[in-house]
C-alpha cells in the first residue's frame, strides 16, 4: 500500500533510484546534490539497497563509470549539479551517442563565474543539445514521479536516450514536502526489469564501442538519435497514461493552467511555476483572463502542444531562469517563439539567476510589462535586475 513520506528533493530522487533496481552507483558530491551521493552510498553500505558503489575522483569519472556499468546490462546511476555537470560534458555526449538510457538527477545550480551555490537553469541548459531527454520538476512529488517516468521513457526501444531529471537547487533539493510513495512491487511493475536493447559489453564476445567512424555513417547515427527524440513524445504520453491509472497522478510534457480562455499566458519551468499558478489564481479573482503553461519536458520540446495551448492568446510572457548570453533571449523563449510564431505579442523575461527568488512581485512586473507591450520583442527584459546593475562590481568602466 502506498504511503506518505516526508522527503526533500534529494531524498525523493534517492527513493526513486533505490526502487528502480539500480545495481551500480558512481557519484561524486557537489552542493546542492551531495546528499544524493551520500544517501545512496549509505544505503548500499548498510545493505538496504542491493547495489555496488564506486568511489570516484570527479564527476567526469562518475559518469564514465556509470556508463561502463550500464553497458554490462544493468541499470546504473549517478547525479550532479552545476560545474559537475559541466565536467561531465564529454561523457554526456558519449552516453547519448551510444544510446545508453541512463537516468540522472540534475540539481540545478548556477554555473561559475561568479561562483554561486544557488539555483538557476544554466547548467542543464548548457547540455540541452547533448542528446539527453530533459524533464523539469515543479515540486518534490514530481521529482519522484518523473524519475520513474524517465526510466520508462528512456529505456523504450523506440527512444533509447538518456534522461536528466532536473530540479531547482535548495528550492526543491532541500525542501521537505509530503510525497506519496508506492509499494516496491508497484514501482517494479511500472518500470520493469532492465533489458539490454542495443549493444553491450561481454568478455566472452568482445566488441568495439564508441570507436572512430568514417564520415559515411556519422550523419545517419545522429539522424537515428533525432528519431528517438521524435518517438519520445508518444512514448511519454503512453507512459503517463499508465502512470495515472496505476498511481492516480497526471503527468504532462506541458501543463496548461487556466489557458482555455486566457488572453495572456505566462510560460515557465521548475519550482517557480507554482508561484506562477498562484499569481494566475489571484488575477482571475480580479477578472483578468490570464493563464500559465508549465514546461515539464524541455527535450524533446513539445512544440505542437505549446502551439495548441497558446493559440487563442494575444500575449505570451516567457520566463527564463538562464541568461541566454549572446543571443536575443533565453532558451525557453526561443523554443516557445519557434513553436507559436509571431502572430501574437511575445516577450522574454530573464530572472531568478544565481538563486534570486522568483516572487509574486516579480511575476506581477512581468505580467504588467507584457500587458503594456505593443509588439513582439526579441530583446529580453531582465525583470528582477537592480536599478543600476552596472554600478555593482563594474568591469566595463568606460562604457
């Protein structure tokens, strides 16, 4: 029988990994992910989890070891954050290119420099094109649920791609919330046993894996990965239907919140979408026709669903928790604009960087700005920057 547990976000990820019959864990601690590595190590040492723990010297080694382990035909796990994920960059592309359906919790934290321990999405956004599915969580229950979903989707024979389950550092990783946890057998039945569906390592039948190939095959192998992403949308929908029938909770790649008659729609990802929904409710009480779209799946980006949810709106405000430096807007804005076109007014808002709280007041400033906009703008609004940002540790003194 399912039971409620008080878990923080890291604990929810550990709970899912331990219930998914993972047999090898190779993890290196980094704030705010460290409790995942520590708790999994402790469970394995106490023999409450039937797995092997590999002590490594870096995140690069952690993902490398997990990759090698999963190639032997078992589920392997690791976890990371921020510069740890950046150090994994080379191996992230190896895992996806070798079509290894690993699931990895990523506890979102700003990338240096300047150094920060706090949350934004730049770390996972820097890996958005490395061939991994990416799911973003609103709350701690979703961390547990999306971890299970990630195994189901990633391991499907039509997908065979790794998955990052991303959740906001400290806002979720260290936030204690009530989580409904099913029985072990229910999880085992949903996720299923790990089945080797591609190549694998066998000492009795040695093969070359990830070897140097000619230009005659490279493009086609990337094309195959693209087809995996295309298949993931339907696989996710089918898995979500099964998940809801088993566990009673509905998961969606995109969640439209009061969008049916909305004239203005706010778009966001992660923990701040809870604040966004609260703001929508408050505005609805005042008669404003406003709604929200929560993006759960950023890769693959469900463009058709985004277009359908926003087609009746006249204005769209997209909130990015990553800076999108050197381009006209953040990653979520570009995906949204590409999906919906420019027949309505759409603007980008940058905020919540380096752990800055996305408060209802921040959402209100964004809402009031989009209401006053006359045309679509490709120039992002840094919605929570201080009044004189160039006066803080100024570098360009002659601007």
